[in-house]
């Protein structure tokens, strides 16, 4: 627990999937997602076959080949599976029902860094090979509707904005907004796609290079900055200094502010949720 000036921040963790408890044969955890009202979805590679495990009970075989898999819940009846690489300009984002039937597919671009789902649609961010490549990925960040139509393009639709060379981290914000933390200037940026409104904040240099982000109220949480050794920082937006609040194993991704937990973590053995206890998050 970290405390200063009467403010204390603690971190609670919860295992939602483990190799030991799964009673499955040898496999590799590729990716995972969590929603409070839907539970966990985990992509597993069993020998050469990709499968999605839903809440440790239901298995869904992925009916096509993927090189680098990303899974996200959409709602109780559908989920999204995507391939991060798409050098041949083919469909690489698929919306499936829970029987494995493809309902929608579209070309989401090459070099996908992360995907976030909101009521407004499907946010896709891109790393540098996509941004400096060809096609839709050169936008750095794109909002697609649930038919696969691009309805917001960062570089094209915003006239005044920092450029994205590599979108290190994104997370869902309130309403339709999304937060992002892009290279090269590492501003913390919030976008409302329907109005094309943008807010951005100068971030302390100590947080540069962070690979995961979660924003709740007055606070932003940054994980795995440059040379950090899996450190998690809390930063009250607008203040000069961030605070180190702990270390976390695995690959983290920030969860939507509609979720009870702040981060999901994927390691070789576990999928975990992390909740940050900070009573000052929404105090003005």
C-alpha cells in the first residue's frame, strides 16, 4: 500500500484463469479479455490449434488461421477475434457468435497494437509498422462500427492533434471517449469521436514508454514505462510527479472505466484482474 497526505492506494488481485486449475493438456495462453457481466474469454494455443475458452466451461474453436490473436467480448452473444498482422490486405477482424459462426469480417489494417470495444464501436490502435505502412493503419487510431466501416480516423479527422508514430496504449473512457498514450511526444489524450473533441495533457517524463494505461476520474495509471521492470505508477492528472504503487507480473491492459477492475494481466500461468483502491479517484 502507498500512502501520502492522507491518500492511500492499494492493489487487489484476482485470478480468473489458471493453467493449474484448468485440467487441460499442454497449451499456451495467447490473449484474454474480461467483462464483469460476461466473465473471462481466453485464447489458447493447443498444439497448432487456436481455441477460445469462455469461463472455463465452453470451448470455441477458431475456424481460421491467425498469427497473432486478439480476443475481445462484444456482448453476451458475440465476441471479436483479430490478427494483429495483415500484410496481405485481407480481412483480419472477425465478429463471431458463441457457436463460432462468422457474422462480420473486415480488414482492420496491419500492425494492430490494441483493440477496445464500446457502445460506439471498435477502437483499433496501431504500432509503428502499421502507422508507417499502407492503408487504414496509417491513421494510428481508428473507430470502426460493428459492420466494419471506419467512422473515425485519428490523423484525417482531427485537424489539431499530436501525431501518432506508435500508439503505445489505449483504454476506454467515459461515454464514447477513448484515452491514448502515443509515441513520440507521449501526451495523454482523450478523444470524443462524434464531436471530434480532443483533450490532451503533458505527462511526466518518468512515465514515457508505458505499455498499459487505465484512466479513472482524476487519476491515470501507467504500467511498464521504459526500463521500469513491471512497475505500476499512479498519476493525478496535471500534477508534476507520479507515484510508484507496485509491481505486477505479466502483460497488462487497461480495462474500461465501466468495469470494477482497472487492469487485466496475462502471464504464462495466469489471467488475473487488478483493482486499484484509491478513494480519491473521483474527488474534485
